[in-house]
C-alpha cells in the first residue's frame, strides 16, 4: 500500500512538469516575446523552475518523497520542453540539454535538503533560503541590467517574483522560519549582486543561460 501511494504521489509533479514545460515552449515564440518579453524572461530563467521544485519538495510528506517528486517534476518538464523542440521544431540544443540534464540530476539532493525546513535545525533555514536568493538576485539582474526594459515590464517581473516568494514562504512552517529564510535569502542576494556588479565574479545566470 505504501509503495502504491508513493508511485501515485509522483504522478502529479510529473504532470505539472509536462504542463509547465509545454507552456515554456509555447511562449518562446517571437509573436509573444516581442510584445510581452516578460513571459520569455520568466519561463526561460531558473527562478520559476526552482520555485516549483522547491514548493513540491517542501509540501512532500517525507524527505525521500521530496527528493523523488522534485526529480520527476524536472523530468516531466525537460521531456516536454525538449521533446517538443526536437520533434516539432527539428532542433537539437545539445549544450542546453546537457546543462538542464545536469540540473535535474542534482534536484533529488536539493529536494531532500529543502524538506528539512520542517525540522528545528538552524542550518535548514539557511539551505531553504537559497531559492529566495535566486529569486531576488535573478529579478534584479534581469530587470535592471537590461537597458531596454520598460517600467511596465519591470513591474510585471517584480510581481511575478513576488508571487513566487510569498507562495513558497507560505509553505514554510512557522513565521520564525519564514522570516529567517527571507532574511538569509535577501542578505545572500545582496552579497551576490555586489560581487557581480564589482566584476569580482561573473554573472552565473547569463553564463548558464547562454550555453
């Protein structure tokens, strides 16, 4: 019975991954991105995928399920996205597939660690703050580094990342842990942004997305 339950619990994140993967591919067309570039910048970056996988992991009942469910989510998303690319667009983006395949391999470990926000260990709050670090850093670097973005696009992108931030923080148990995760995430993102702008480190988002 337990085995059957575990298998059934993997179906929903897999379907969610497929739906989001197809959505990401469908919005990646000139007609949409030329009018509303925000869709391409949301679906084409790491934030939304980190948000979905982290939310799935935290809402899982055990650390093992957190690892497996976040992994099958990425498998569903990548299968749909690149399956559509190869089958219908006759394009084989080898370097991107290798990059995202490597990310997918690491998701079980990340999901396993994120689930431990349910425990009282202080280190769990630091680990759970990393998705927020990605949200804050990616939003700033996307909205304010690109000189062609309008105020409307920046506002829409801010709303999108704000929704991801609040929905993920709502899944974290207790207000104290939510505050700790948000605070750590904000501090880490400020440090990362300062290092990037000072050219001490390269912008990892641009490097990975331009592979």
